[in-house]
C-alpha cells in the first residue's frame, strides 16, 4: 500500500514556498490543486543560494499522474510564475517519476472536490491487491448517487479518467481511475 509521504516543510522559507505552490490548479481539472492531487511532493530551499534581495532559491519537486502527462509543462510554468510573483527569482522545478504517483496520494478534500465537480473520485486503495479474480467495478454516479452505472470506455477525456454512464439518470460522467 502506498501512502502520501509529501509533507509541508517546517522551516518558514520552504513552508511559505510550499503554500504558494500548493495553490496551483491542475490545468485539466481546475477545481483541484496540485496538493489535492498529491502531485506536489516537496519544496526545499537551496542551501546558500540567494538572490540580490536575499530571497532564497527554491526547488519544487512534482510527480506526474502519468509519465507522459501533458499537463506537467503547464504546471511547472504555473509554479515558477506563482513563486515569481511572490519574489522568488530562482525557482527550480524537479520532475520525479519514482515512486510512481498513485491515487492513494490524493487528499480526501481533493476527492470531495472531484465529486462536486461531477467526476466520480477513485475508490479503494491502489496498493491493495486481493488476488487474480477480476470483478466488475461499481462506480457511484456523482449526480444522482446511483450505483447502477456502466463503463462506456476505459479511456475518457484524459488518460487518468474512464467514461461511465448512469443507467438511472442516463447522464454520462468521468471516473478518476484508481492507480
């Protein structure tokens, strides 16, 4: 089982930079921040490196939901811009692929935001496997809360979502897959 090991730094300069980076929204699902998604992994002050104003250089570590996620360039640029607006002249964004991102890293608040937005949040734990028996997945409709749903296609509007339809209210909806 994977747990989110990302922790807001205790040191004031790094914590301030974390708080700024944590406000960056995912460009594909704008109701979620990169902190909600668990993409924001670490923020650290670069030892001994300061600009002319005395502001420390910072390094922000992010992990993509998928190794080829096209949103990562935008997220990187948004982090640099947000920190720049707050006086950080030297911002380095490091992309790490290991450990691989998992939906277990999403916050409870992030999952609630997904549901309010009309996307069924991931359910269960990605790291828990009970055996080779493959079972059908019941996904609750985020509009009417029915479990009488069906998968239309495994790949929805983005690679991390599947397209479902509710058999009761007949509405289609995205489901954020468990990874």
